C-alpha cells in the first residue's frame, strides 16, 4: 500500500502521453517518407510521381496503407508459423524502441512542472541504442529463416552479416565521441553543444563513418543487399504479405527517421537552434516557445538527413556483396580505429596541457 501511494502518477501520465505522441509521429513520418521517396525519385528521373490520390498525391500513403490492410494474410504451409508472425513484430518493436532516449527538445513548463520531451534520460543512452539496434537483426533473421524459402534465407544471412559488420565501425566511432563528451547520455551530449561548436567539427571523419554505417544498418541503397530485388526476388520478406510485409517496410523507414535523429543529436547539436542563443531566447520569450522552436529545428535537421538517404538511393548503384564487406572490414573499421586513437591522443594532450 505504501509503494502504491508513493507512485508519481503525474510522471506516469506524462510518459504515457509522450510515448503515444512519439509513436504516432514516428509512424506518420514513416508513412509520408514513402511519399517523399517516390516524389524525390520522380524529380531525379524527370517524371511526376504519385499525383492521383488527393492534391499532389498527398493521400497516396493512406491508399498504400489501406491496400496493405485489405490484402490477404498468407502464411506458407511449410513455414514456422510462430516465428513467421514474430519476425515483423520484432523488427517493428526494435525500430520504435530506439526513440526512447532521443531528446526531442528542451523542457516545457506545464501544470507547475518542467516536463522533459524525452521518454527516458538514461546515462547509458548510446549503449541502449546499440543494444536495441543489435536486436533488430533478429527480425531480419527470424523472417528469412521462418519462411522456409531459400532466397529469403540467403537475403537474411546477407542482411545479418552486413549489420553485424558495420556495427563495429559505428561503435568505434562513438567511442571517439565519448572521449570528447565524457557521457553516454544523449541529453548531456546535446547540452554540451548548445550555443557551442557542434561535435561534427571535432569528429568529421567519425561523422562520415557513422553516416555510411547508418546506411548499412537501415538496409538502404547502396547497402540494401538483404533486399536486392533484382538479385534475390524480394529479399528476406519474400513470403510476407499484408500488414506483416507492411511492418517490415515501415520498420525500415522508422529506422531511417530515428537514425537521422541520432546523427543530428550526436554530431549536429540536436535540438540546438543555430545562430540563436537558446538560453537568452527562453528567458525573454518563454520556455514553451523555445521548446517548440527547438523541436521544429531538430525535425528540420532530421528532414535533411532523410532527404540525403533518398537522394543517395536514386543516385548511387548497389555494391556487390564482396565490395560491401571489404568496405566494412578493410576500410571503415581501420579508419574508425585510427580516428579513435587520434582523438585519444588529442584529448590526452589537451588534459596534460591544462596541468
């Protein structure tokens, strides 16, 4: 009874609302990323793109979603039915969980309380993201193996090998960032960049490596070897239909959205508004207005990265698998190690110079 009375119900309600909003926004963004991708591809290829469903085709994602809902649910007779259903759920769950530690803005003031626009400010935020992302490979592997289709299994093996390989370079890159920040909390990392120099200026090579690895982690061209429609029919989700297929496709776009948010947070100041003193603006114009502008600023940074993901897809051809693995193991990992060592020497020299 004592434990029940000590529960802060305001915090629980705040977090429940915040979780609902972030999930809703993530799904909405993922839905309209499909529209944006088709429009970007159309511009690059000098054509119109979707323009029938609503003005400028803005209702096309709704039509696509309705089509997936209306399609027949097919489960192959020789598949492992439990795992076949579990795979898309794991992929979607891990994609959504990564957003929990991203700070979307500064605090807002409501009901006499300062409410952070972040689900969980844990001091191991980067490790949490890595842990969840590493679980995402299970969604790919389970889906490919449970289908009992040799092409799906081949694609799943390719995808798992790719994700595991590029996680190493990404992790080494973040170790270099950790040397500069001294913290794994994403909010602390953003606060260190507020009205200050962004970490991309100190870690340009680290950012480039992280960006390339993000393409591989999201299975985006030129690293989409786990799908590779022209080589492996349709990839690891070959046997899926209806919303189980929709979950896999949505998970990729949610991953792209969250990866962009993480890159913007770690290297580009997160919700910091460039060329504006956030603290002074908050004092003169109110904390809530500042938080709203910071959230918009972070969203604009995310949109730039999402556009870059799409631009590369329709510009750069797909790598061969041996080229992909060579790039990961023989180029990116050595460069990430070199970047980590150089950062360590610079930080050590800086500390010795202060003594």
